[in-house]
C-alpha cells in the first residue's frame, strides 16, 4: 500500500464560503487513481482516508446492484442538508422541483439523473417521527435490505482492518446501543445511497465524530469524473466499482462533475455510518410503545403512516 502525505490546508473561512457549492476539478492538485491501495495522511499525520481497490468482487457487485439501484430511485430530496446543494431541501423529487433548484441532478436529456435514499435505522425526529425507527425501504423491501446488510458487513471488515483504533471506538458505541438498531455484523446503523450524484461541499452531520464513514462504489465505470474530493487539502480520489474508502466524513468533502459519460453509465455510492443519537434509543418494543403513546396524546399531529406501533419512515 502506498502512502501520500499532505502538507497544506485551506483556512476555515475559505471552506465555510464553499459550503453548499458545487465544485469542479480545479479544487484538487492530487488525484489518487489507479489500482493501488492508498493511504492519504493529513499534515497532523492522522489518516484522511484509506482506499482499498476492488475489494468487492464483480459477481457480488452485479448481484447487489439492483437492490442499491432500487433504493436510490425510491428516495427523495429530504434531510440531505448541504450535500444536495445550496437550495431548499425537504422537497420531494419531482421533475419540476429538480429543474428549478437542482439542475445538476438532471441528465443531458433533461430527465432526473441523480437520486438518493437513506436506508436502515434513524433516531427520533419530532414531530413526524417521535421514536427511533427502521426506514421505509428497509421495512418493506426486506429482500433488497438483506443484500445491503451483506454489503455493510463486508465494508465493516475493511473498516476494522484499515482504521482499527476508530473502529474500536465505533464498535464500543454500537455495543452500548440496543442491537435492534444496529445493522447485524457491523458497527453501522444507517446507509446512505446516492446514484449518479455530484454532491456539493458539505460535512456529514449526526455521525459519530470519533468514528469513520465508510463508503463504497458500485456500478459499471462507464464514466469519468465524479471524483471524491477534499477541497481543504486539494486532494481527490477516483473511486471505481468495487472500491471501498474509509474516510473522515467530518472534513469538508464533495464530488467533481461527471464527464465523458457513456450511455447507460451508473455510479452508486454507498455510505455506511453510526448515528450517534441512536445510543439514546430504547429497544424496538420500547420505541413502538413511544410511538403509540405519542399518537394517543397528539392524535392530530401528522406522524409516520402505518398501524399503531410501527416505527418506520
């Protein structure tokens, strides 16, 4: 494995000015590409990211691809913060909304190209979700959810091998959390799936600060660009199908635009993490009771649809 040492960084003021902005390839000087596993070190000698190449076999990619594709396509622009770009959030994905506020999510044919979803477990979020819950896709698409859990288990092994100290901290948090909210065999609670999406400059919020985000890419590699970029350190990584990166998601990051895309191109990024507020969740039974009590106390308040006791989004 090769190691790249970084020496400079942009000041906080410069990065805050970039929040929510789309960036191009002028925001990096170093591009990590090629087949070699690589560790990129911060000026403080802490790792910024470790990328492992082709750890997911092509056969497994093809088997899992339909599940992640379906998850992404059934999502909506909601709770995505600045990752979607500096425009109003909490909006359903529709042609009109995307055309007005998010033109970078449209393909050359003018149709919606980029979609995303949050799958797995999520904390209480009043008033609509007064209890911890399993998200809708995982609750209703159980077959696809099983494939996604298998992918997360593989990624957890990459995390443990390449960032053992941070893995140990995150594992400790998961062990102190009700196992009803942990993806089995992992130290993750939640998965974000993005398809063909250039994310804007942002920092991930709500994830365990002492832990790591772990991201994989699957698809068909019929494109160039969409480099995963840390503009503060002017470094980017070309992630291809089968790669997994263990990275610091609390640093400012984004994607560059897609270019040289061939017909039918597809790049799905899969981000796995631990939501630190999940530590306060009770058991599934306790959270279902909390949902029931809330609905009985506030019967006119809109909450998640479903029968009493459902804990879903």
